[in-house]
């Protein structure tokens, strides 16, 4: 049986060009990048090349890139590191109800430390209103954290406008860019952010490598303790092979993202049209808002999303019900409930996220499979009623 992968927001396969850059480093560049001898300096050279490649992709200076283990650590360092460093006696943070669990859990930890956190609502399409940010700002607000693109529905947030408002009030701005990098244009100067989280395994590099952009002059307290690596912002021997892989992935994105984004948007639209034509009472979540080109999240009335994921997997298609970090959770998606979807519709949703391997033929086969599975599951559903 052929198998087709439509879950690229969860992770991506390691690409050929990344493997080509990675394999020699694993075998030959094994020195510690902090060592001053030949072997260490060979590793250091590769590390700094990767830093330049990633900085070039987002319009940053190389010294503003901090390599670490992934998006979760980047979010934690940005949020905890900024707020704990802030000198104000009373501290306030603004974020949104649809953030990734890495942001929400870090904010929950700050609440346990006595910090007040405001969780802003979103529209029915998942968009944060900058006016809500403006109204929530206070003299004691030290950080505003709003994701660039949502992992479940793909909606792109008005980060630049929010950043201007936050900076006018004297707050630091963080954006979780894990799902935006490689899919939309990322220019940290145009966005106006002080901190920007990234992850390698979302752009065809291996898991276990990420980065945080830290604008020059942004004060940050480390959340790990040890050596002086990464300009005292993240201790620990650097993952040189991971960084090299991330750098190679970033270089590919810089050269190819526009044409790939256009290709994926066409495939995504083809998939949505086909499903909506074939399956009654199907609704695209966030479909009226700006979105990343590869993501669609569709609710199927009367069907458990998990049941559709399993049924499609048996037919050879990998999809998901939302965030891979929340898999196994029996609660409906916090993102979809924030959009105002009732719990039964939130649980009836499936995320399709496309990537470099997907083709028109695969999309058409997926449409056929979704239509067949939906019809079969609805015959078994005690809650589905025909329109």
C-alpha cells in the first residue's frame, strides 16, 4: 500500500540537501566548538556558518541567533528569561488563548511565580485584534507574546502591528515563529519583534535543534546553568551537526520558499475545494483569515476527528487532529474552542498540513479517501443528521 504524508506541521522528513550537509559533519567534524585546537575550531567554523545561514533567512545579525534544542526551549527561554530579568516589582504578561502549549505552560509557570498573565481572545477565524492588545497593556507589562502562525489552523497573526503597540508601551515582544518559518516571509526587522522562536524539524532538518532570535540589546536571563556557550544565553556543548543541518535547511528555504509556498497554496486550495464539494457539512476553520499556504483544518459534523485520523491512516494517509504536542489529550482543541467552536465540533476537526513531497495526485487520492471515510463514519454516528 502506498503511504502519503499530510502531517508536515507535526514534523517534516529530513531533506536530501540537509542529509548531504549533515552526514559528513557527524563523521568528520566531531570536535567541541569551545575547544581552541584544530578539531574544536573546525566545529566552531561549521557552527558559525550555520548561524549566518539562519540569520540571513530572517534578516538578523548572526550574533543575534541562539542555538538550542527546539521550539519549546526557545519559547521558554524567551518568556521566562525576559520576565525574570525585568526589574519591575510587579510584572504583567500578555499572550493569546491560541498559543502553543510551550508558551501557555511557560506563562502558567510565571503565574505560579506571582506574575499576572492576560490571555487575549481571538476572532471566530483565529485572529488577534491589535486593539485588544492595546487595551490590555499596562505600566507593569513587561512582555507581549503572540505567535506568528498557528500550528493547528495556520492563521497568520498581525505581529508587526502588535509589536508597534507593545513597544510604545515599553514592553518586550516575543513571537513563536515555529510554524511560520519556511512558509511565509520572516523578516524580524519588519515584524519588529525582539525575540523569535524557531525549530529545525519543521523545515526538513532533524529534531532536537532550534534557535531563538534575540535582538541586540534585549536583556535575557538564562534558564539553564553551566558554561558560557551561545554568548552566555544558553549553556551546554553546542549541537554542531544539528546546527549545520538547520543552516542547510534555512539556505534551501531562502532560495526556494516563494515558489514552494505558491505550489503548496494551490494544493491546499485544491484539497479544500475537493473536500467541501464531496463532503456535506464540512467547515474550514480559520478559512477567511490570512493563513500559511500549507495548512487547512476542517470540521466534519457528526464525526470524531480521531476516528477519521485512524481510518485515513489505515488507507495510507497521515493526518492529525491538531498539535502533536497535545496528542493523547481527550479535551477538545483549545485553539478551536477559542474560535468559539462547540466542543463537539472542535473534536470533529482534522488538520491537513502539506509539504514538499505532496503532489496533485496525492491530494486527489486524499479527497477520495476523506469522502469515503466521512460517509462510512457518519452511517455509524449517533449524532449526525443529514441537512
